[in-house]
């Protein structure tokens, strides 16, 4: 099971101080720190989880993570912080889609994942600057203003790119416009953000 935790926090400290703190954490063997393109003051730590390490990012770094902006736990279809996984890329595109939790049955997940496979095979893997793509489901249900009367279960897609320019060029292409029709047919709210890698520990 490829389970990861994402912690987003406002950069109340300098980046160097955060990196220094991360270097001292021995319980997290694989992690990546980055800042979001949309808000450079928002830092994101992505780390692999296993066994009793579910709260490791928070508990190991209380001076940094005392007031996280967002915490996401998700399980993926492939290792994302190993080898050529998407999180090891210089830039990572994140797309989070929100579905009514009651709708997310195993059969529904299988259909969504089939759509993602088509999206990957027909479009994104052929783009210049593309590194890797993975998708998975969040372990925790969340509130969303457009999901009425119940919690939401989220699909979280990660795409690794060489540069933001590579992503933008790909996103503006006719191939992307055609491929996006598959995802827009879901008719579900989503948000997108990009994280530029600043530090990684992959030992």
C-alpha cells in the first residue's frame, strides 16, 4: 500500500530553517519539501507513511507544523516518492476532485481510475517535460461547500513535470482540451495547485 501524508503550512519560518528541521527527522526516510507556485509562502511536505508513522510529520516537527493549513492522507496506485515517482520531479501538479462519499463505491472508484488510465495513455504521457503520473484516494472524508448533506471523498492526482513552462504548454494544447472532456464529464468540484521542489530526502 503506497500511503502518503501531505502537510501544508504557512511559511512562518525561513525555508532554510524548515530544511534544517527536516534533516534532523530520522523517522521519515522519504520526504519532499516544496513551495506552491500559486502562493510561494505556502510550504508543502509530502512523506511516505507506514505503520505507526501516520502522525510523524506533525509530531516530529511541532515547532513547524503547529498550525497546518491542510493535512491530506491518501493511498496511491504506485510508489510516488520512490525512483521515478511523480513527487520526485522538480514540479508536481496536484489535482483534487471531490465526490459525495456515498457515491464512492469500489465500482465507482474502478470507473474513475479507468478514466485516469485513459487520460494518461492518450494524452499526458506523450507531453514534453512529463515525468510520471499517479492517482489515489484520500483516507479521510472532508467537507466541501458544493457537496451538500454529506462529506466528500477525494481523488488526488499527482503529475510530475520538469518545469512549470512544460505544464503550461501542455495544458494549453489541443490534446489537453480533448483529454479534459473525460474528466469534466465527472461534473465534480476540484482544485489544482503546483509545488516546486526545494528539498528532498529519499534514502
